[in-house]
C-alpha cells in the first residue's frame, strides 16, 4: 500500500513539472507571433490589383497570385 502512495506522489510531481514546462513554452511562443504580420510580404491580386498578405494568397497553375479563390476563378474565365 505504501508503494502505491509513492507511485501516486511521483506521478503527481511529474504531472506538475510537465504542466509548468508547457506553460513556459506557451509564454516563449507568444512574442514571435505578435510580430508575424509586420514582416510579412505583400502580394498584388492579378484580378483586382488589391494588396494582401502573401500567406493569404491563392495561386493558379502558372503561379499567379490572387486575393481569393473567386478572383482566381474569374481571372481564368477571361
Ligand atoms: Zn482580387
């Protein structure tokens, strides 16, 4: 019975250490995320000429950038 008690204590300590580690990781991950938008490249839509973040770009088969799927479709129809 004593062995079970020790096992429970050890498991509790491991669980507490793990939750502390993951909390510290989350804190470290926050600063780079906040600056993500500032350094992002901007692309111009081939259909409406609007500038938008490169991460939101929609590309066709010839690597032309569009702001949305709808404009890619409309551009291909011409
Ligand atoms: Zn567009």
